[in-house]
């Protein structure tokens, strides 16, 4: 146990976690490794948001993520949180995981596969994107840009709950980030302008509304000259973010397999996994395993949850397999 490790200071009004709440690495500002001053800023931020009428997503882990994203500048973190809540209301984010049906996914994935698949050696969800086949003109005959973004947001919500909580339970440590693999094979300069608009919107959503979710990013099959371009881009990025990004060419397999177990990595990337029906549509991971999975908070409306707790304040919510389990906080 690290010398700086401590129990996460929680607020019983907002924090009902049924998974570990200590980050595995002793980094300043991360759960279980905060200073008294940082804990005070969590409380300060919560009070400021309560005074503005906010009642949702005020749990300690969420507020810490927003504070870390703004270097523990409370006012800046408050602005980021308020803007995020405004976007959530306008985009209809809260309802998407429960109501959005991406029925065209198999056809869209022929051009732009984006999926979560099992975990890396640290127990984090692995997220994979293949950008080489993107053809927005063909895709827009199947779906719309709006529905693509709705799917992206739905998957981010599912990352928060149930994916990360399930991974945290299985690993026995708090996991708040994912390991991302972006395959650039087939991406050329001529294809960039056509997808820039969508990628920019997707990136803005990730950075502004889901802070501190990137653990590692592997850019594989990077084309010739990409590293030189990226070396320039690095100058505009936060050093913490830069350290999470690994730019690899076609000889990426050994480094990737050092992070992702072969049995969890699809065959096409050098692993041994061949899910029935294809890895791209399997969504396999701890969140699908009865021992670690719980019913996500979004699966029950607030009115339903209030009705149940009013009837029996000590209730335990059943998970998808009918087993007893305490409801996790997103």
C-alpha cells in the first residue's frame, strides 16, 4: 500500500459506491491520493453547484475528475461542470442509454468500427476504432451524423456505468479510464477533410463532457510522416496527455501485446481473440459477467428509484442476472 494512500472522503448524500474507490497509482488528486486542500476543493465545488440548484452527478469521483481536468481551479471546474450539464440537457444525454437503439450499427461498422472489447493488463476497458475505411458519404446513406454522435455519447455513458464499475470490481481497484486503440491503416491525407467535422465534434464531446477518461492511447499503423506531424501537435497538448499517447507504425504488435493480453486482443491486431459473430459486435468484458455486473443507474428512472427506496429504504437492487447487488453510482 502506498504511503500516501487514504480512504476516499465521501459524502453520504451523493456517494453510494459498490466498487473500490482507491486509484491504483499514487498520483496527486486521484481518489485515495488527495491532500486535505484538494478534499476541501471537492467540498467547495459541491457547495457552489448545490447553490446553483444542481443535484445530480455531485459524487466525489465525478467532481474530482472535473477538478483534475482544470488543475484544481475550483471556479474553472465549476464552469466546466455547468457547461457539461447544459449540454447534457440539450443533447438529451440522460435518456440515451435507455432509449437509443443503434439498429444500423452492423452496417455502419463496415465503414467505421468503434467498439469496447474486453480489458487490458490493468483491467481497463479496451476501446478500438478503425479509421481507414471511413466513408461518410456511404455512411450517411445508412445513418446520420446526429445518430453517430448519439451512439458515441451512449457508449460514453455506458463506459461510466456499467463498464468501469464492473472492471473496478473485478480488478479490486478503482478504474476510471480506458485503453484506446486507434487503427490508422488506410488513412490518407485526402480522406481527412471529409471526416474532420465529425471527428472534431466527437473530440469536443470527449474533452469537454467526459474528462479524465483516457488511460492510454495507441495510434497504430500510423502512416509515414505522422510522427513528425504529431511531434508538432504535442506542443499544444498537456504533458500529462502526451505521456498517454503512443504513436506506432506497422510494427506495433509487441508493444500493444505488452499492454493488452493476447486472449483479449482481436486476431487482426495480433491477438488470439475470435469472438463468435465478430469481436466488433460482441461487447465482451466484465460488464457482461454476472459476478461483476450490476444494473446501471440509467436503467431505472429516477421516479422508479425513488418509489422503490420510499417503500423500502434498505432495499438492494437486483442486477440483470437476478442477483442481489447495491446500485452503483455513475
